[in-house]
C-alpha cells in the first residue's frame, strides 16, 4: 500500500469517527437548554469539517485532494481526415490535453485525424 493510500484510509476512518461523534453529541444535547447553541455553532463546525457546511470553507475533501490531486480530464473532439473514418468526428474523454488544430497523420493505429476541440471538464 502506498503512503498516499494509507493516508486516504486514515482520513476515511477519521470521517467515520467524526460522524459517530456527531450522532452521539446530537443525542446528548437533544432536549437540553444548549441544543440551539450547539446546532448553531458546535454542529456547524462538525458539518463544515465533513463537507456539509459552507462550500467555500476547507473540509476533509480538501485534505484528500491535497494528498492525491484529481487527474484533469479533457473532452477532445477529433475529425478524421482519411481512411475508413474519413469525415467522421469522434469525442472522447482523456487525461491528455491536446492542442486544437493538431494533425496526426500517422497514428499508431487508426485513421489520421485533426483535433477540433479540447475542453477541460474537471
């Protein structure tokens, strides 16, 4: 197991423990004089940490993303310039950013093509 995988497992375990603690706290303060204050302030901090609070605050997901950043994905559209697929356009999702206008005349397999669009999708 890699160091990143171990850290991710530890974070997921921590999230489960925080969820369990939140349920215990909710039950403990239910019907007491501090219930409203807890829900307004204490519970908000727990929710924010779990990603259920203000979406502009950092949360555990931010920690996960910093350990193992998401791979960028692109929607690439190719127009085939010859062979069996001549004139056909195909879109695909890939982790490879391609320059619009790029012409690949001798691909490893398949027909030659031109990249007509490349959009970052995440």
